[in-house]
C-alpha cells in the first residue's frame, strides 16, 4: 500500500511511504520515467515524507528509535539527521517555504495539537543508519513499472467532484430490562467524499407484538462550514407503567437544527421542534388523545471525555437545554422545559474508573400538568419498578465504581472460543420525582430518620460484552438511608452511561 504522497519543488519527483513485509519505507517516483527507488529500509515505520524547499532533503516521521520522531534524509548521499527526540509520537511534518521552520502534529491533552519547530533549534544529530541498514538508490521496488504509471499528461489533474454519498457506518443493538420493554435499534450513516453532507437513518422496534411499534428517524446534515445545519423527521413509540396500567405514547414530527462549535470541547445547538404526541392505555380503555407541540430549543453541550473500550474513562460530558413550546406559534401545549444531563468520569488504576451521572429535568409555567417524566428501573433508579415514579420534575444520581475482572480466557479445546471483557461494578442510585404543586419531603424523622420522597439503592453488577452484545446484570437493594429491602435483579441488554 502506497500512502502520504509529496511532490518535489521542481515537480519531477514524488516521495511516498510504501508498506512492505518487513516495515514501511520511504520511496521516490521519477514522474518522467515511472522509475521507483526505495530510500529507506529495515524493520521500521517511515511515513509522511515532505521535501525541503530546495529539494535536497526529505523530512519524514520514523519510529526507528522508539516513539515516532522527525528525521531528514540527504538525497545526495543518503545520510540521516535526527531532528527531534520526543517521547510522544510526531506525525505530518511540513517545512516552511523559507526552510527555517517545521510544523507537525503530536498528541497532547487528549487531542492532536499543531507544533512549530525552528530548524536551528532542532536536535540536528547525525544518525547512524547501520543499525537499520538504511540504503540509498536501492533496487527498483516491485510496485509498478513505468508503463503502469499511466499517461503523464494527466498526472496532477483533479477529477471533477460530485455529491456521491456512500454508506460509511452501520450498527444494530438490542436492549431489554426486566420489568420494562424490549427494544431493538439499528442505524445507518452515509456521507460524501469530502464529508460535507451526512445522512443518518435510525430504525427501531419497541416490542415484538405489533408492526405498529416500528420506529423511524431520518436526518440530513450539511457540514461544509464550521457550523452544521440539519433536519430530521421521526416517529417514536414508548410504553410506560402507571398506577392505572400500561399506556403507550407515540411522538411523530420533525426538527430543524443549527450547531456551532465554540471550541474543541464546547458547542451551541439551536433547533425548532414540531411533533404530535398521541397516547392511550394498552387495553384501549380511553379514547385516543393527541396534542400538537411546537417550539424552539437551545442547548450548550460540553465533551472532553477520553474513551476506553466500552465507556469513557476520564473527562466530562454535559448537556444543558431549554425547550419552550408556546401557543403563540400554534402549539397546543405551553410550558418551560429545563434539563441538565451531567456525566463525569475519573480514571483510577489501569482501566478502572469512577463514573457519575446527574440528571435533572423540570417543567414549569404554562401547561406543565401533562408534561410528565418517569423514574425507576435499570436505566436510572435500580431496585425499583420500571417507571414506578413520575412527575413534572425528575432528578437522579448514579455513581458506579467500574473494575476490570477478566480480560481474556482462551478455551483451548474449542478453537476460537474466548471468554473475556468481564467487568464488575459497585453502585449507588438516588432519585426522586415530584409534581409542581406537591409538598416535597426529601427526608423524614418519623419513626426514625430515613429517605421519604427521595429513593435510593445500593448494589453490585456484572458487565460482559459477549459476541459484541453488551450484557448487564445488576442486583440492587432498595435503601431508605438506614435499612435495606430485598434485592431486585435487573437484566439489561445495552451499554452503560
């Protein structure tokens, strides 16, 4: 495989990296003849060549002494000069037009940064090439002959670009929790060559009892500039359990959105949402009801997390949003919706971590009486029934200590069968739901001090990614701040927060 091409200043040569059996080396193509020679060799990874402005040298990145650093090759005699000695890998060098500076990428602070180096301040240390058998003008590589290079008068021409979306991602996931509902979800993403346009399609099934439970969400996003413009149409159905029984709720509508990154970790989102909300009890005991909801939403989103194999190991993810449906623009429903979703991750020893989630949602003003949220079950408040609590306001806290237990066990007598990625957790959940007109009593002292409207649980769990399917097993003991009740078991298919 040939990669990272760079043209010489006089336009006569093309340097590139080529992957071979023993490593990746720098090679050079003479455009007039199609001849190719190898400039480096050995069990090394030489990449990202770039010519000096005078054409007499080639700067490239190599790991021949550990981390990838910058080296300069003298094309006249094949000698090497080491320019940097960094403990962090260095990539993508570029020499300034006056030949006095080099800029390059290096990984720092959980992201790739751009650095500048004055050549007069570089290490400029002669490198002994005998260790990796550097050769100059080696025999021609068996890549392609001059005839196979193609018509030389077409080299360097750009082909006309057209919007040609191709599928670049697809996945499927199933989720189930004891006492709750089955859900299957899949998505497909497509984008064009330059990434200016993106299509996202999500589809789901919230139960296996009826085709009426099919979900669909299709969106298009224009990403050519720093800001992103997008739109989507959707229809989603959910089931809830109340004191009067199960009822379903379907939301169908559309959204226009605008997103602008304020920095690498912070962005501003604004959108207009319009949808119809329909609901009824599953037994059809009441007449079907529906309501049209229309209003703007604004959000601030922060994310500087560093991910491990299955979840973030360190950093913060936070979303603060405000939603305002109003009758003045045609909405049947009017209220203020304010929500905060905060997730913090603290990396401990190895791949162990402490994960914290704080969620708080409040509905107030106008007509919040029908804007209910629900709490309870494996997704937020373990140890209690699925959507056992509800109200205009919901707040909950999840804290999990995540520990690796078994990385990998090979079953010798079954070729290819591996048991691994088994992790354990210890957790604490606290949460409460309340109405705007209710008197809230978080704690009570009668007959002893204990949680009142606040509910809590402590527990342990197992996480196992079997065949790519995330399995969660949780044992939660409801806890009132003093005493414990019998453990409640939750089985879930799906990723943790």
